[in-house]
């Protein structure tokens, strides 16, 4: 695997920031480290195959880069479902997207019914369904408070008040327990299963713990219009944790703004497609939150 895989990634990132202050972007450096580790894996696989040796589960496992304790970065391949490329057309079949994972800042993900999302992932019909679930949950859990976001295909939300691991959030193994918060919030079932997946840890005891994962870059086929996640409201009366707020801002909100800029969009401003999507769901959102959103959008006009 080479020397880089055996060194604390956080230390490497700090050293690189000191040596190259113009590249002071931990996500960018983590991406570079991830690509190096993937290249090392590819070279190892080629060598094993050339020698007729079997591959181990570790050889085909995607690497993860630790940004700080309890926060990881990795990339995953996503097919271009909106405009699938073919060899004859020369269009890309897909591409890698950036993912961050948190070990104790809970997140929920909900998908709209559409041609892209599989039926097994769909648990809502509109944004209002998510608010109904969050309002009930925060009533039952007074210390809980959530930041909601509109995504191109649904809604996501981060817990800003409480900290817990995915396994604790799921009250054990997914999905048997009635205390499973993924179920209480009607979160995408596949998202919950991935968050508490223990398969990799069963094979590799030192592999990072289960995590709440969030995409922070645009999907293939959505170039120039994927706003990734647009902040909407704070739901709940609980006290916000400085740790939760920092993790969400540093590793989720700010990288998304940079991703928007890289894709030619104005950071923090919904593109036309996003405004159309939000307008289609506004009436489903409870009045007090809908009015907050409308005031926010009005203040951004110029």
C-alpha cells in the first residue's frame, strides 16, 4: 500500500497546508491523498493479477481519508443517469463525486419519487413530509434541532443539537428496533442501511466506523445546475452544539459553495432549476418555515 497509507492523514494535511498555503483546502488535499491511495491499489491489483494471485477484500475496498477524528472523506463513482454516455457518443458514462462522512453528527436523507431514484429509496412525496417527521421527532426529543436543506432530488438534514453514532441512532442494527431514529424520521431506508453497515469493519477492525454520509459535489450530468444542498430552516427548539455546527459548516456547507463556484454557479444562490423545484414544494412546507424561506429568497434579490 505504500508509506502514505500508514501515516496519519491529518498530519499530512497540516504539513501540506504549511508548505503550500495557497492550497489551504483540506478537502482538496484529501482528494489528492485519496487519488494516490487509489493509484496504489490499482497498481497492487495489476501486480496480483499478473502473478495469478487472488485479491483480498482489502484490495477492492475504497479508501477513506480522515480529515479529523470522526470525519472522513472519500469518493464514489456515480453513473450519469440523466444523460448516460455511450462509447459511440463520447459522452461520459459517469464520474466520481466527493463524499464526507461524520461519525457522530447525525444526518437524514429523503428522496423524491422521480425516474432517478429507486422506489426502495423513496419515503416522501414532498418537502412537507420531511418537516412533519422532524416536527414530531423534535417534539418527542426536546434537545434535538435540525438544519434542513433542499437537494436536487429531495431533502437532507443535519442534527445540530445531539451527537450519536449511526449505530446508536439506529438503536442497534438496522432496522429491527422501534427506537430506530432512521425509521422514526422516515429516512430513505437505503441511506440508513449504509450508515450502519458493519461489513467493512467485520473484515477490517481498523476501518473507520460507520458514518452519516453526504455528497458535497455535483453529480455527473448535472453540471452547472447541481446546487447539491441549499439550506432552508432550523427545525426544533434544542440548543445547538458548537461542535455539530462547526463540522457541518467546515466539511459540508463551505465545500458545497466551492463546488457550486467550480461548476459555474453563483455560490449560495439557487439556479433556476432549484428555484422551480423549491416553488413546486413551498405550499407543502408548514407556514412559519415557508415564510422564513420566502423572506430569505426575497432578501437575495438584487
